[in-house]
């Protein structure tokens, strides 16, 4: 009986605990609304819960990221819409400004409005959201556009997380918006000298020949001829149908009896083809040929053929020649032209020999002193007026009569016939004939007190009845003995500069001539000093990588497509990748400079692929002892970062070696990189800072370079322009010119054609130039305006169209991104709801079911208790009952 009771008791306790546990569990499920509280309650449910919970958290994160990105994109979209609207207004004002009826007052009003809109555009560019700038790339805390309109952000895109391995950009970096590139646009250039019909502008020099045709005769007094008409001069621009004589004004040749032969015009062209090849050519046209013939010849120089066109060559309404690439996406085309009646070996000879010069491009840049002689000419249609084709400059301004002559001619100059020998500038010599035809040979000694007025007086007092002036940096001599512009003058003047090489204080013809004269840039393409602004020197030419690269592999010359073609060079780009020819072995560059201490110097950089007799590859030479000889201690190899001598081109040598890990033969390439822009900058840094290597070793080179970098910084900027920055002086003494010694295959400062448009954009530079065009009041580029390099209002309109197109593209892009994020948010929210539903089905308690089970368990439990009570009360007496 006791055993039965014990067993019964144990069963009772077990059933009671189990039922109570189930009751508690169900009551907890009803109270919490969850099926389980702990993993051990139901591992399957808990595992599924964690997985679904992770998905919900992921969707929450995606939704949050997408919502911020959408807000950012929408704000960018709104801002870009405002930018487009403002640009449209800006362009409308430009169109108004292009109206010839505008006077100074109305133009000033338009300029004021344009400047206000420019400021508004800058503010829009600096729009921020929650302290994050919209257009600064990933540099959210960096204001993208500074007060000088330079871009300060980066080119990084920021991305929103949209799921495992899925991200989406949601910003437009300012580098893309304001400095982006559109490869469906074409480079478009213009010359800037307005070309009037020189026959209609100077009718007094137009005669009718025996054949009934009109000719130019500038020596009617000598030839016994007379003008064909007494028509007043008129300025009428040339057209493609105009004769060459109308364009150039080159005189026709009188052969007697009223007969003439066509004069010949010689055209000198420099620049680059669209693929990066250099142009350095000359051709002639007779005066009776047309301007269209000239345009065709220019096109041929760029590669145009009867079946293939590379460039379009046209005239604008001002008679200025314009060139536009036929193929889009190119950046390298460049153009310069000057013309004359003389066939010379080099354009510098036009000035040296006093030839008639026809101007097509002018930038007012400061040329290097590269002439020791110049002859005056009367290039204009006035036989009384002579100028030398020179530019006289004191510092960075035009010289005036009160200036000291030594400040204008320089205290030192390079000896004629030498590349590097410096000598003092001591005498200016004038030879020729006076207004009466008498021979003249006079000189003036340049002392510490000699002024430019003294130089002018020397001419005035020696060449007869003349007036002499220094106007806009040019010496102008007027023959007062002539009563008419068409009279023949007997005046001739040649200027020469000398050093007192025998140090006797007296001029002798055996004294050395020195190059103390600088050409006006109308006859100077690239022998020019780079622009100076405060402590920075910078070239105006953006060097671009050409379409092909040339290197040597295992002794074989390889020419192949350049993967970085038509992009700006960087400091790591080799010069060979941007220079305009294939064969650069032996190429020399002249570096004309003033050091930080203001001392004048000249150096020669030589590129070599094969060692010379002394074992040098690429070198720089600075003539320390001023003897013109390349002494061994003056020639320095240009080393790379590993202390290796540097060739001109890149050399690759392949070797076969055993791989120690696989025991297999493998091929390795040893690369010896060609001279880079960084290395060019390093050499220039050493030169201008005066830190020259102590000897020709890698260690001395590295030490000198380290010292130089403490004083100056040099290289190429983000637009491929070479620069030098003086770290020690706010206003630097440094002056710098780098030019190709014998050609124009690579150049850094150039009197080149003005770019109207190209694939690369510069938002704020374009707008500022457009405002300057309105301020100047020029519809087209105009060399006589305040800014000779401005593209004019019509050019501004074309450039603004490109800028607007770029913004519209960005606007469309960010609009699509905004819509994409909106759809992403909707999709993710819907997926999140679906997963939450599955989560609920997995973990949430079914209250109805749980209540029914609770009632069932409660009834069972009560029944259990009742049964137990009866059993516990069971006795023999109760049993018998």
C-alpha cells in the first residue's frame, strides 16, 4: 500500500509540474505576445528569428541610408535646377550685351547684373545640407568654391548602402560639375587680330595696273604712279573671297610701264595637330590668290586631304581665322600664325632684318631677350612711321622714357653666337641712313644713370628730321621730312646691343654683340617668360598627352596607342608622352631664368637615350665659369628616385629568371622610365633656387634637390600647366622661360590661338571671362582690347552653352539618382513589411490559440487536482461507501 502511494505521489508531482510549466508558458506567451523568450525554448524558432531580425535591420539600414541619399540628391537636384535657371539668365544678358547698340553705361549695367549672378552661382555651388556641402565630393566639410573661384573639394563620389555588395552614388562632385569633361565636344580656337581689307583701309596706296586690276604700290613717288581713287578709308573686314593682298597688305612688284607682278606673302605657322604632332611650317601665296586658298593651306598643314578632314578652318565676322577640330574629344590642337613679304629661315629673322610683318595673334606676353639686332620697318601704311618690332619692358610693365636703360635692356645678356655666356650690356648702337640719306653710325653707353630718354635722344639727334617716342613699350620713329604717308623715305635704322668685352670703356665694332633685345610677341610663338603672380610663376599652356606613346623594349622601338590620350599631363607623365615628335634623342631645351636672388642665368637641358662620350644620359648644364664650354663639373645627370640615370624615352628590358617558390622560369620586365615632368620640375627647382649638386653623383643630386624643395615648389598643376612657387617670398624675383631650342615640339608659354571651347570645362573661369568680355565691349577676340586673351562675347556665348549643357547633364543624372532612391525606399519598405510579417508568424503568439490552450490546461489542471484530492481521501471506510 505504501509503494502504491509513493508511486502515485511521484506521478502527481510530475504531472503537476508539467501542467504548471505549460500554464506558465502559455500565460507568458499571452503576456509578452511572443512564442519564446529564450533560445532553449525553441532553437528552431529562435534561429529563424535571428535570421529574419538581421534582414529587418539590414532593410532598416538600407532605408535610412537611401532616405538620406534621396534627401541629399533632391537638394542637389533643386540646387542644379537653380544653377541652370541662373545660367539661362546669364546667357540672356550676354545676348543683350552682344547688341552693337549698347553704350558704355548699358554695358556697365549688364556687367553689374552678371557679377551679381556670378556671386549667386558661387553661393549655389556652396550649398550645404546639415553642414555637408553638396558639391565638394567626399570632403563634406570643405567649402567647394573659394572667393577666387578655385575648387577646393575632391573628385570622390559618396555612395549609399543598398544591400550586400550594392552601393549607389548620390552626389555630383564639384570636379565633375565645374571642371568636368565632355568628349562629344570639339576644340575651337580663334586668332585675335581683327583683319580689315587693307586696300579699302588705305586707298591712297591702291593703284590700277595696265591690265585693269588693282594693286598695292607703297612707292608711288619712286614708280611715278598714283592712287586709283580718292575714296576715303573704310574699315571693312575681309571675307574668304578677299584677295591675299587685301589681307596682308603686301606690296605688289612694279615692273614698269604701268605693269605689276603679284607680290608674295609668306605665312609662318606653328602649333599642334589634334593628335599631338607638332606643326612648324611655312608656305607662300601670291597676292591674287584668295583667303579661301589660305584657309585650305592651313587645313592641309593640320592634315586635311581631299578625302579626309581633320579640322575646319573658317573666318569669323571680324576676319579672324578660327580652327575647330572635326573629331570630338581632342584637346591638343594649337595654332599660331604670322605673315610677311620676306622668306626667312625663322620668324625671329623678321624682326632682326626689319621685314614687313602682318599680325594675326597677339597676347602681350613678355618675351626673352633673344636678339642682338633689330631693324626698324614701316609695316603700316604710312611710309613716315617706323618701329623695330621690339618690346621694351621694365619688370612687368611697358618701359617709359624715364626708366633707366639698364633696367630695360638688362645688366647682363647672352653673347651672340653662344647659348650660355653672359656679358654685360654696355652699348646700344644705331646704324643706317638719316632722312636725307646720309650714313649714320652712333652709339650710346649705358651707365647707371642712362635713361630710355637718352636712348631716344640719340636717335633723334642722329637721324635727321625725326620724332622719336616710346609708346606702349615700342620705340616709334617718325620721318618728318615727308609730307604724305605715301612719299618715299630715305630713313633706315638698325639697333644693336653690345658688351664692352675688352673693358676699355669705349665702343668698338670688335666688341661682342649681346642678346639684349626682346621681340614683340606678334613675331614670337614660344620664346616667352611664364606669367608671374605674387610668389607663383605659371605657364599658360596646358600640356596634354598625345594619342600615341613611344618607348623601347629589348632594343625595339614600340609605338602604340596611349591609354591616357588627350588628358592633362601629371607629374608622373614622361615628356615623351606629350612632346610633338617621336624621336627626342638629343632634344635640347633652353631654360632662361632669374633666380630667387634676381640674378640672370641660362641652362640647357638635354634629353638622351644613349650615353654620350662621358656616359651621360639626360642632363642639365649650367655654365658656372661662363666660358660656353660644357665642363665635366658643370654637366649633371638627371637621376630618378632610385639613383638611376634617366633616358629620354622609357626603356623596358625583359629577363628570364627562375622563380624560387615554383622552380619555374618566369619573365620579368625591368623598366627605366623616361624623363618625367616631376624630374623637369626638380631640375628647375635646383636652378632657380641656386642649389646645384656639389658633384655628379646621385647622393649630391638628392641633397641639392632636398635643399631646393625647402625654397621652391615646382611641377605641373591639375591642368597640366608648369609652375614654380617661391616658398620664401610673397613677391618672387624668379622669372622663368623654357623653350625648345630648335623647334616648338614642347612649350610651356605660348602666344597661341585663344581657346573658345574644348571638351574640358571650367565653370567659373568661363563665367569670369564672359564678364570680362562684356566689360571690354568686344564681340570677338580683339588683340587691341584690355585683355588680348579674352574670347569675346560671341565666344562667351558658345562657351556658356557648353557649361549649361554640362550642368544639365549633371542635373539629369542626379534627378535619375533621386528617383532611383525613391523606388529603392519603396521597395525596401515593402520587403521589410514582408519580412516583419514572416517574423510575426514565426515569433508572435496567436492569442486566440494560446487562450484556448490556457483554458484547456487550466481545466486539465483542475481535474488533476480533483482526482488527486479524491485519491488522497481514499480509506477502507470511504471505499466501502
